[in-house]
C-alpha cells in the first residue's frame, strides 16, 4: 500500500508540471511577431577587368605580342616556340573597380 501511494504522489506533480510546460510552450508559439522598419539597398556595380600586361624577361618573341583588348576582358597573343626550353610568359594585373565588395 505504501508503494502505490508513493507512485501516485509522484505522478500528480509530474502531470501538473507537464500541463504547465505545454501551456507555456503553446503560449510562446502562438505569439504574433511584428517587425517594422526600413532598409536601403544601394546600387552595386560589377567592374572587373584586365588592367596592365607585362611580358616576362627572356620570353620568346611573339608573332602577335600579348595585348589586352579594348573591352579589357580578353588577352590575345600568338607565339611560335621553335626549340625545347623556349617559353612565352606574361603577367596580367586584374582590377576590381566595382562596388560589390564595399
């Protein structure tokens, strides 16, 4: 008799705690959230282009030297390598003048 009384006395507070927890959870989830405010988005520009081109010293002579086109988006060149070990190398500086990363 003593064991069943202990079990029932433990179950009642546990059940009461469960009902209170569910009530609080329901109340928290049923709250309406209103967000007011303004935001400004600035216009962004995308401007990435080839800026300067430098041919590496010791490079083979190109039939058409490396050059950046007028749109600054392409590099054109033509070279003929006649012997093993010859090379044609150049460095191009790329400039990001856009505002996307500001």
